[in-house]
C-alpha cells in the first residue's frame, strides 16, 4: 500500500463522521456509538435493520451485542480499506465499493498537468471561452434560491436519465448537516441559467465528490469538467489534502455498476488512484 493510500486509510471516513450521523438521524435512522465506530440502525417494530460502514476496525464482540440488543433482522458490514471481515454472506454494497483519490498536496500546476490531454484541453478551452461561470458556496451559507436550483437540477437530471436519484429528504438533510468546508458548486451560462451542480462533502481534510448533475447544454459546454476542476481548487484552498472522487465501475459487481462505464471514463481523465474496498457482508438475524 502506498503512503498516499495509507494516509487516506488513516482518516475518518465520511460515513463515520458526526455530519453523516446527523444526516442519518434526520432521515429516520438512529446511531449507536461515537464517530469512528458508529452503527446506523432503523427500528421496525420489535426488530431493526442496521449498517456498519467503513469503521477502521470491525469490533465483532460489540457487533454481536448490538445485534442481540436491537434484534437486527439484517446487518450490513462494509469494512474500511485495511479491514478484513470474513463473517456473513458477500452481497452488493450500499456505499461505493471502489473509490478514486487525487493528491491535493501537489501544486495547482502539477495537479492540472497530471490530467489526461483531453481533460486539460476541456478545462482550458472552457476557461478561455468564458461561457460558463461557477459559484462556490459553503453549505451553511446557501441561499434558498441556490438550494432550489440544486434540487431542480437533480430532478430534471434524474428524469432525463430515467434514474431514481436521491430523495429530496436526503439531499436536504445533507446540505443542512455538513460544515463550512463542504461546498455546493453551481455552473451557469451567460444568461445566468443553471447548467450543473457539484456537491462536495468534507471531513478530516478529505473532500468527497458526492453528487453531480448537469443539463444537456452543460455537457456540451464541459460544465462537469469545469465544476470538478473548481471543486479541486476550492477543496485545496479549504485545507483538504485528499480529494475522494468516489465510486467507479467495479468488475466484482457488474450488474450493479453496468451503467457506470461513462462516468468511470470521465473520472479517469483526472488520473486518480483507484482502490477497492473489501466485500460487503450481510449478517442475518441476531
């Protein structure tokens, strides 16, 4: 394992952050434990369902006690990078099963130079053309108009792509729970019409590419590429030294990720380091 990946593995995973715990509470889940060892569960009458995601160490004794206490029908265990967990049945994951990382400790010039020629061209061409402007706003400072723009872009994108997307409840919980180093980037055309959005969530000096949407005009003007470039610069300025680009196609789960090929190709243009998480495990009953 490289020093860079080891550094990422040492950080508090987003799923184990107090911000994510607050999100889960707002959408009806309960939280057991403190940041770094949080188990999320949802009571269903006398039983419950649970998720134990990206803890550095899976404490099996504690997990057994938790399952008995809360009578868990299903418990999904998603280990951290360095964690081996061999109990239960391997199943499709909840959190992305791979992630892709960019080192933000390098200079802006070297960062840009590390991208593929096509991605560099798209960024430079868009900047010179001046047809796209981007606003970058810390989540606690978002206006009602910016929030509505974000929700509308998501709704239109999900209809156009024929995907379910994120619930309004979840998106609202996220943008009201994370701190000022988390940012919403919005792209506009010259008529100030929205072209796209990119939501970046930050925790423990790692900024995570969480959700992105674009209009057809936005794609034509390379808004997703320009939004990502701005997000990298902003994350670096906010003190993050790692950019977590999120999931890519994982051949271990071809059915689940069959529509991710294009998105994976887009991310590859930024030349990230890709890693795989251990398999997700399911424990039944208590």
